[in-house]
């Protein structure tokens, strides 16, 4: 869930969809308590630890941002989304993270390099998934990892989005077998891929020079 500036957002109906959902998302969307229980069960597999700098792409209402900040502190969390309404809910939590209005599919400037880039329950909603991968790879430090995580498999998730229809009806998560070919052009290599009914977890690593076209810069303050 990420937002572009200027005229681009008007062409992406997902933004309006998530703006409408934002005020009630924590009650009508995935159960936050159940989500956190699952994440804590997966904690050891995600490779998140103190001192890592993390970019959360598609943070929504910030349901897990506080947990991420606690996990990586004194590392920094920057959380981005394309929905202003979702970000308003996230900022209201008062967690120790930097929230940025950003469309990961766009080309507006964004500086920062990170040890981890996490897309949790977000990747299917990127209108240009190849562009999103290029941009996320660019923000990885050498040896950094991209994590794409869903608490259901690609088949189950894609069927769910199709049942919803409308702005998200065609938002699909590529199955695990397709990811090596998707990641190779951006300089990332798959380290782990799980795609089963109750979990999708993709871990990919940047090479010694980082992802494609990565630019060294400071994390935004």
C-alpha cells in the first residue's frame, strides 16, 4: 500500500480503496492480535534482530510497526505507504518509527539504505511489481535482505482478492516458483521460499554491491 505524488495516484484506484478502509481497518481487516501471535511464532525465521535498519513497505495502519521497532532497536524503522489515511492511523499509534507517504512503484526521490526491506501483506497491491522490486532492491545494503511475508499462501490469497473484486480483484501474489526469475534482474537471490496454505515467506539477498542501481545515502530522519 503505497502512494505516488502529483497526478499518478488518481490513476490507481487502490489508493482510494485503502483510504476508505483505513478508519475501520483494525476492526474489519485481519485480526491484529492473531497477526501478532503468528509473527511471534515466526520471529526466529525472519532474521530480524537488534541494530538492523528496516524499511517497511506498505505499513498500512501500522499494526506491526511498533513490534518491528522494538525488535530492531537501536536500529531504525522507516515505514512507507501510499495511503494518507492509512498513514494517519499509523502515526496516531505514537510508535518509534519514521512514517513516509511513498509510492514504491513511482520514481520520486527517496533516500536511504537498509539491512532489511519488509513487505508484509502488501506486495500484491503494487500496480507495477517489477518497478517495486527494482526500487526495493536499490534500498538494500550489500548483503541485505528483502522479506515478502503473508500469513496465507499465494493460491489462497489470490483467490481471496479475486472474491473481493473491485480495485483489488486482480491483485495477485506470484507463486514461489516465479520469484527467482523476478529477482534476478534486480540483483537479488532467493535464500528461502515457502508457499503453503498458511504461509508465504520469501527471503532474498542482495549481493556484495547491493541491489540494482543502489545509491549509498543516509537513512531519512
